[in-house]
């Protein structure tokens, strides 16, 4: 798409969606288009991605923390997995 529009005064953004078979909802697409029209999209966008949580996990890696799988850490951060002993 980017190559086809090369040379035209059109801004192009990459969007990654449906990771891991996750459904792409109409609400997600509407929000994506609204953000695009409002000029709030970076060059690369991950649909429905919580950048703050991914950044936190990347910081853990940079600090040398390697306790548990990354997906479990992320799910714990969003409150899907219980943290600590039950």
C-alpha cells in the first residue's frame, strides 16, 4: 500500500491487528479511523495494544528480570492473572 501511494501527498500508517487470532471489532476499527482522522496515530500502530503494559515488560527485561513468561507478566499487569500465592 505504501509503495502504491508513494509520491502522493497521503500520510500512510502501519497497523498490526488480530494478533494471536484476536478478533478485530468494529469499535476498534472506528477508534482507529477516528484517531487517524484526528492526526493521533504514530507511524506504526498496534490495534488495541496497551503500550504502557508492554513498555513495563520491556523495562523488566532491560533490568534483567526474567521471572515467568512474558505473557503471564503482561496478563498479571492487566489483572487477568492473580499475582502472588492464592
